[in-house]
C-alpha cells in the first residue's frame, strides 16, 4: 500500500487510539464464491489474500497483534475435499510467504491443537514459528484446529495436574493463572473482534479472552473485506466507551 493511499484510508482515524489486539472471524468465503458462480475453494484462496493484506495494514498502522480464526475444531465436519484443500493451502502459503513475513517483522504463532494436522503442515508451522520467534513488529496468531471450550478444558486439566502433584495450591488459582495456561498466553486479550458476513455469534472463539472485547459485525464477506472496511471497524471501535463494568 502506497504512503498516499495509506494516508487516505486513515483519514478521520485517531492513530493514537487504535486497538492493540484485533481478532477476526473470517466468515463468508464459501458464500462469496457461490455468489460469483465459483467453487468454494476459490473463496478460501481469495480469503487468504485478504488476510495477507489486512495483516500488512495492521502492521503499518501500528496494531501489535492480529488473531485470525482460520480453522475450528468443528470445521472437520466440512466436505473432505474442502478440508484437504485448506490443509494444502495453509502449507503452500507458509512456504510462499514466510520469508516476506519474516523480513517485515511478523512473529507467527499457531494456536490450537496442531496434533491432528498433516505432518508436513505441522513441520511448516513449527518451522515458521521458530524462524519468526524474535520478531517484534506484529504478532500474528493463526487459530487452526482451535476450539475455545477445548482450550479451557486443557488448561483446567493442566492446572489440576499441578495441584495433584503438590506443585500448586488451589488458593493460587486465579484469572491470571488460568490465562497463563491458554494458547494465547503470549498475547493480551483482544480489544476488538471483527466478524464478517453478518453472523452474530462467537463460534467457540476466544471465549475466555473476549470477556470485554468490543464486537464489530459487518455484512461484507471476508474476501471483500479491505482496508476501507477495516477503517470502518476501527472508527466504530473509537466511538465506544470501554468502561469494563465501571462507570465513566
């Protein structure tokens, strides 16, 4: 994105009051493709390009963390051919984009249960996390085979085991401790959730972390979500009065 275009898009935005962590539910790839008479996989391919663009814009605007819901634990129920395509797409994108993301200072983290994923994809994921581990410009969390309820259950089991072994007192368990056992322990809670395609639900995404997250829903399908759409979400965010249960 050119400097002039970046300046045009950010007009009216207060760049000092941007969310530091944005989470996105990238909904509508399949419906976007259907509306254009294309196979669903084309929607996913276009959606991947959109995610790359939004990641770069977030980086350029100084947003420190972007978390994208790429594949949920429930998505295994989709057609086998679509799931296989997504796994191949994830792997190809990592191989293609890793060098550029590393050069731009992106720190990549994959959150979720990675163990059921294809071995070659897991290798690419762990490699990309190792290569970009020390990057500081923006943290890019990609939620794959992620389910928030499962995440919380796994955290509870890990804490319970510590108690059982006598390594942790029950009295020491508080919100901060539980947060340390979640996949997102290296990130602050999201300030803003963006969901595309008009669906009004969280879909088992970051349930613990989004206790006080501002929510923005747009009818736009994810493949059509662009920097101007992101600006509208940020303008809406900047008009919110975030009281966290208190009185202004």
